[in-house]
C-alpha cells in the first residue's frame, strides 16, 4: 500500500492496481479472456520492448496489464540513424513518440530500473517510482559497450571525445558534427569489433554514409576501416561493389585489424601491428547485454549474452523473466537487429499470453529478419532470412534455400528501406 | 510454476483436440506478425509497401506461391516466401484476408 501511494504521488495520471487485480480499461470484451490475468513489466522500450508491449495488449485482449519502462521519453531509432550521419535525414525524422501505445492501454514509465528482485518479483526505480511488483518480467535492455577492453577509452572524458554513435541520439548528431568539422584532406577512422555485435551490416553502412557525405563536401578526405573480423560480416560483395563504384579510392579497408587500445589525445588507434592516426575516430567497442541484464543474473553465455528458451524467450538463467533483442545469445545465423528484436517481442508476447492463462506456448514459432542498408542517400541493399523452430535442436534454424541478399543495390529498395522503417515503427508504436 | 508442473497443468486442462499435432491455434496470426514489420500490423500498411489486409485469400496465396516458385518479379518476397511451408502460406493468406484494411 505504501508503495502504491508513493507511486501515485510520483506518477500522477497512470492508473495502477496490485499486480493481480488491476482494473482494466473497457476493451477486455473477448469472452474467453475476460478476467485480468496479471501484470507484465517491460524494461527497455526499443524495438523489442515496444513490440512486446503493444502485442501483449492486443493478443491478451487487454487482460494483461503492461508497464513499459525506459529512461528516455521518446524513441529514437538506431536503424536509419546512419542516414543522419550521412546528412540525408534529420534526428527528428527517426524520432517517434510512444504516446499512441497508451491507446492500447500500455502504461509508460519514464525512469530507470536500478535493480530486479526476482525472488520477490519486484523492481526498483532510480527516480520517480516506488518499488513495483510484476507477475512476469521482460528485459529488453540492448547492449552496453565494453570500454574496459580498451584502456585508453576507460574514462568519461575519453568517451566524450571518441564517439561510438551505436545508440541513436545525441552521439549520432555529435559524430555528424565531428565529421563536418574535419579538415578537407582529413581521415575518418572507424573500428569494428569481432562479431557478434549489434547490427552486423551497420558499420559498413556507416562507412558508406560517411563516404557519401565526404564525396560531396570533402572529396580529398579518406576513410580507414579497421575491422577485427577477417572479412565484411554482412552483405560483403554488395558493400564492396558500392565502395568500388560509388566511392572509389576513398576507403581503405583493413580486415583482421582488431583495435586493442586508443590514444585519445594522440588521435590514434592501436592494433597488434599498427598505429593508425585519424582526424575523427569512431570506435565501436565489443558489446554485451546491458548492465541491468548482468545485475539481474541473466547473462549466462560467454559472460556477455543471455540464453533463452526459443519457445518463449524465457531466460534459461532466471525463470519468469523473458529476454529480447540484442541482449540474447543469438540462435544460429540470427542477427542482432531491430527487425529481429521486434520478432522476439511478438514471440514473447504470444508465449506469455498462453503461459499466464495456464496453457502451453506455441511449439512451432517462426521468425523472419530483414536488414536494409543504405549505401548512398538513395540506394539500398538488403539481407533476409526466415527462421523456423527445430524441436530436435531446440532452437530456431534458418530455413535452407530461403532468404538471401539483394541482386544489386537499387533505388527501388531505397524506397522499400525507408518504407520498412515507417511500417515497423508503426507496428511497434501505433 | 516450473516447466514440468506447467506442462502437467496444461495436459490436465487443455482440450486435447485443439492441440492435435501441436499446431498453433493462432498460426495465421503468428505468421502474419512476421509480415507486419514491412506490411503493417495485421497487413495494414502505413505506406510504401503493399497492403495485404482484406485482400482475397486466393489472390494472396497465388502471389505467395508465385514468389516462392520464382514466377513473380520481386526484390525480396521470393526469398521470404521460400521460408514457409505451403500450409503456412495458406494459413497466413486466410488470416490476412480476414483483416480490416486501413
């Protein structure tokens, strides 16, 4: 009761009941699922969390209470954010309000969850809200960057100068400004960590977008790509063709070049063999499931990722908690993408509706993925795959003969790529 | 509730006919949620991609089969359609044809 009162004082308009007896908005009219069946709390409102929130409300016919927590009041999309760096889109064009989720009965909480007590099924918040209970928890936290692996980057000061821009927002705009202020004959150096990392084609798309800008504004400038991987990790031939045909002579791609340290003041990236100096450095460190996954005890794969049961997205470490998106230990050939996180959200929503009604989740889930990458302001390439559950291997498996990549880059796919963003944003948010 | 208990509970209460062969009673809905990322929630596109909601089942199914068999020009649908069984293509067509267009 104390908690409830504190919450109401802090939270104002949000309606809330106890975890099992909330009063529902008028939409719970489906006869088979009429009674409220409990509360799902969702930590992280990105591609995974937002999708899970909307679909839990839709598929439970309003009988599951859904709370969606995020530090940020609005959604800024990571997919398409390279276009802001390239200059053909603004941050406003990749930013969306979450308000329409309220029409589905999702309760939006702007705050940070600092701790999960899974024995008591309670979460603690940083600022506005008092401790709150849940029946099931979804953790869709995204990635944190492993700066501890790069000694020179391990300070707030270093991190404010050498940017990642791998979460869309202020860093996206700041990196664009750094590139704009680069000398005309300057060098942009980007480093790519060993896979797996968030958005496999993302770094190569970024190279295209920076090249697209430099080609117009600073044609004497150069790009060095230090890739820890032995080759381009996604759509390699298509990216190479774009680099060769659209940005000839501008891009120096160096595979097997893992950055081991950064000299921030000297503007130098260090590999085992080389020191590479640049005017603008863009360091993508190794990544792992974000801190809240770690402190909740969900990280159980390679000390970096969260293993899940692919029939429900339920954690294999902590029962009652479902993990979505980039934070998961991916199934074979499954990329860490926004599109895939959306698919995880739907799989989890469907399974949670069944579980909370005492039924078994679907035993044959199917997910699909597509990543569109802009190789210029207008031309796009894609990679796609379909993943069906394999009961013997107990995982999702890419269907042989399905999926693939674009035949060639095209403006037709440029239009589809942007349309994909509009449709997936509204699939999550409206 | 742990998994074994849950399963026991399910076996005790679930009408068995509904789960014969383990088929998802929400198969069409689940499959259509694969398409929603591009074609909009329940196939109602917000633009730039064709809308599928409310199109006749036979037309949807025919297009999907043509994509699968490489008989219909496409940038991507020929790759995606190959990832589903014919029964799944039927189920998703049935579901989408019953949805409200925008």
